[in-house]
C-alpha cells in the first residue's frame, strides 16, 4: 500500500482461483496488496500440501500480491457432525494448517455453519439506481423450506403470513424459474459447485438429527482442541466467520451469530491462535449486534475483517447495500478497527476486504459470476470508499480519541 499511512488496514480482495473471472491483474489494478483465497480444487476434508500452497503463492507473486488469508479451509460435514471420516479430516486439517504456516500464510478463516453456507433468496435484486445486489426474504426461503424441500415440521418455523406469501411466490414461477430458485439456494458454495440435489440436502440434514446448539458447540470445541496445537506451532491464527444469516435456518442450530456466541468461541480454547473473522455484513443482519462495541470488546481476537453493509427491513428481509450505506454505522466500525490496528505489532496488523460488492457499470453486461456479489467494479468501489473513510478518520485524529 505504497503512499498510504501504515495505520490503515491492508486492502485485499477475495479471489476464487484460476477459474475466477476476476483476474489477478485486475485485482492488482484495483489497488489491492493482498488476497484472501483458497485451494478450492481440493475436496472438503482433503490435505492442503505444501506443493499446492507454493503454486498458489507463486501465482499471486506474479502480480505482487500476498496471500494474506486462506479463505476458507473448509470444515467438512463429517467434522461438524463427528461422523463418517471425521478423524482423518481432523488430521488433514491440522496438517494443512502446519503446511500453510510453513509457507508464510498466517491467517485461516473457517465457518461452522451446518449444511449450507451463506443463503439468499434473490441473487439478482435490482436496486433503484440500476445496480444489482443480493436479497434475503424469509417468506421466500419458507417457500423453499416448506414446499420445495418439504422438511418435516418446517411449517412451525414460519408465520401464516409468510406461508401465504411463500405459496403466492411459488405459484408465480415457471418450471424454469423454480429450478433456478432451487439452485440459487442449494448450490451457492463459495468457490465450488457441489452439484447438490434436494435429496442430497435432505440426507445432509438427517445427519444433524439430535445435534442441538449445545452439542454443535461441543463439536466446535473438540475441533478447536484438535487443530489449535498445530496452528500454534505454525504461527497460524484461526478466524471463525459468523453465520450468514445469523440465526437458525432449516431447523439447524447456528452458533456464531451474536457477540455472546463469539465470546464463547474464543473462550472454548485459550489460545492466541483462536480468533474471529469480523464480518459486518453477517453480524449486522441482527439489530442487537453492537458492531463497534464488538471491536472494542473483542478486538484482540480479530484476525481477519470483512466490511460490507446490509439494509434491514421490518419484515426480516435484508439486502446488500453499498459499503457506506445500509444499516451499518461504517464510520464508527472503521474507527474502532483503526484504533485496534494501532495497538498491534506490525506483523499482526489487520487486513480488510470489501465483501459482496454491488454489480454495476460494465459488469452488468457480463455473464453473472458463479458466486454473486464478487464482481470487480462493485468491490473496487467499496475498497475506494473504505480507503477514503480511513484517510478521513486518520486525518481527523481518530487514533487520539478513547
């Protein structure tokens, strides 16, 4: 980040690997110095070898980009349920952490969301200004849950008004529209297409029978207990990503949704390698999450940062807003992060990536990306806005305030 104050957060983009339509030279032109990326070609539970890690580092180095964070080393469903081949997967995970650390990748992001990763009901929501965003409507998700997946007992999780809206929505869809809607929920795993069917999803849900929030937390604790010694040996810091959205879906427990949840995670195993990926987008879906306060109280545990904003609506819906709009007080969040960053040693300074950018300008003319929200121009706008915000806060003396 030549020419920028050292107190600023290192600017990064997520990159999904050689098949990502957003090329590394474009990312470098956006002003990034670092990359959050993963070896998506390695199956969940597989081993990340030093050879494969070196290949990715060498590829990034061609564009003077640093591999700042591994996002993500996926936690397999076997590990989350402690079934199947979970012991081998745990050993592979621990060895992957050691291999990453040995090659200089010191931050690893993961999540412990059961079955599905992040969920939206509209991957192409048109905003009034012509940009395109992603949108979550609980009533539309009820349509999937109750009438398409036909999860037993699902009706009890939704209000009569939501169920009626769900029925009207499904009745409005063509056969092709139903298929598109189903795929947009079942098969949006970051960086990889798993090709899941509804029957696959039902089988996955079946593995969580009897796994409530307390038991899932215990599985997370056992995972951390197994892999953190390897992380410590390698100098790697683990960062758990919050649930998205941050509440139960499909009847499954979600255990990383609130500040209290984050406290529980960092308290499960006392280790400087046990930490948080601070994602304002995920956490802001809940109005009871105090985003600047989380930084102030848990900042020393933050190892990676995703900055984005959602706009919450009264019916429980939300959509991705631009980075300085929506329901997030981004100036207060960034001020808290800058103060936390200033307290750190240079080798532990925070990085940030603008997450889930709007689809806009020339990107609107291109085919939709495999992972919605990761177009180049919208994220470049987000990075520029966040940099300008940081410069303004620093010039205003934010580091001299309590």
